[in-house]
C-alpha cells in the first residue's frame, strides 16, 4: 500500500489565510469586533490578500472588503452595518 504524503500547502494557508478563516468563523458567530480584528490581521500579513471566493461565501467577502475600505483606504464606515445586511 502506497503512503500518501501531502506536502503542498493549499493556496492562502499561512498566517494571512488563518486570519481569514478565523474572521469568517467569528463573522458567522456574530462576533463583529472579533471578525474585523481577524480581517485586519490578515491585511497586516498581506495587504493584497483577499478571501478565496471558492471557499468563502459573498457575505464574508463583503465584510472583508468593508474592513479593507476602512483600514487600507482610510474611509470611515461602520463595520457593524456589513454584519447586519
């Protein structure tokens, strides 16, 4: 019997990917501040990183984009509004 070894990392798995997964988890738990904080950490790891649309549903991507607009582009906004849509 052949032994299977998985040596490649899935795309996005590393610190930035882990923060996005944590942010998505917190998003679905209704923990707005925790989700936004995790998304901020993903952006600190890589400002160009975005959630993979094949893994994360549009509401998570929208919440992440709201954090991008607020954190990276200096736009004011209420992250909580994204979580209630």
